[in-house]
C-alpha cells in the first residue's frame, strides 16, 4: 500500500490554476462576516486592483524572455527495475540524473500568459510536509518554487519533516540541512514523533509567517508564473481558498504531459465513497473567460492556497485525519457550511 500511495501522490506536477467557491447564499450573519470582523485592516486591501487581460501583450509577471521548454523524458536503462521504485514509489535513479533546476514544459492555456496581476500581492509561505522522501525530488520541488516565484512575494518555504527515519534515509539529515543553509528562504522543522501528513500540514501553518500559505507536495514542480494567479483572488477576498490544476509527472522517466483537453474547465466533485472526481465541461469561450477563476464545489487536496488566518478560523484540518485522502472533502464541506469561499482557477 505504501508503494501504491506514493505512485498516486506523485501524479501531481505543474500548476495551472483554479478556485473553489460556495454556491450557498446565507441570510444571517455568517462565519465569513465574523471572520472579516476579526481581521486587521491590512488583510483587506481597499485599493485592490483588479487583474486584467491584454490579449496582445504578455502579462506583468510572465518571465521574459520565456525559458526554453523542458519536462521531456529522461531514459535510464533498468531504472524501472531498481529497488528505489518500491522504496520511494518513483525512480530516484532517474531523478538523480536530472538537474535540480530543470526547465518545465508550459502546459497552460495560451491566454494564461496575457493576464496582469496586482503589484501588492500578499506575502506567502510555502509549506511542504514530507516523510522518508527522496532528496533530489524534494530539492527539485524547493528549487522550482524559489526560481519561479516573485522574490518580493515569496517570504519562506517551511519544510515539515514528519519523523523521517534518518538511519535508513541519511540524506534527509545533515545533507539536507547543509543544502538548506545555502538558501535564505528555506527552513526545516522536525516532528518528534510521527504525526501524519495532515497534522504535519497544520503544524506547518502554525509556523508560517506569511499572510498566505500554500501547501505543496514534496514531489512536484511548479510551472511558469504559478503564484500570482493563486494569490490574486485571496487578495480580493481573504475568505477564499484557491486550488491549482495539476499535470502528471511520470514516476519513471519524469516527463510531464497534460491530461486535460483544451477549452475545458475541470470541476471537482465527489461521490458517496468520498473520492475526488472531476467533470470536464467543454467551453467554447474566449481565452479570457477560459483562463479566469471559476467556482467548484470541491478541491482536490494536496495543493491549495489560503489566507493563514482564514484557515485557522475554520479550525484548519481536522487533527483526527492522519494520511492522504479525505482532507479535500473535510475542508470543502467546512467552507460550504461556514458560507466562505472555495474557488477553482485555471492559473493564467
């Protein structure tokens, strides 16, 4: 089961974007209103500048010049038969041959490049929880965040080590700590006992110092201009949880690809087994509409962004949850019941 779980989790890669919004209208004073009343004035920007779309002009946060495409297959003979495929659920033999700062394939809709976002985006902490993770995959995740996030916006990356076995995975000890010392925005905390993924994420939020917290898995790579689209709806409305669209990275050759048809906006849904599923309506709309944030009743879990105080005001994740699976329903249902905001976005 450990092997299967890791394989499933690793099918998360680059970010487009989406939001999740409650459709319910509340007639009495809502938890949302109570939350707003508790916020310092600095959280609600009265001078919020709306993002705007310029069809013939590249957006203000887009990298220039555009980096070369990456994310292609890396073939290492015999990699699929190595023991690390069982130990990590992915080929560390292959990962160790790939540059930590490799370029990524731009899988976004074309219109994503034409959005302009506010200059006063909130400070952001990225929280990454891990347990017995492969070193090169973990560091590549961190490097992608450092290299593709606006410097003035990214405040820190908080690593939460959920009691990894340093005797069996010594690379997560002094070798990882020595690498962290070479950075100026990465810090690590280590649980004194195994807490589980969900509790570890809660602990990461408590340690974060940014206005917004982003959860990422320890084995993903963020795409081009990934962060401003996630932060803008939260700047507009702090009671908003934003969720990225993700693409798979192959667990053997580390190639990336899109699993979504063009001109679709995937919507998160659930069935009675409480498994996350998606609908894929086809939208014959303009690129501006296609790449705008949109509502969805359920988020996928794993990768989300939210105002820190907002997350704490709804109680965070239930501490009774330990491992991956179920947290997406739990948090989405809370937002519905509290009449707060959960939106999907195609990250433009």
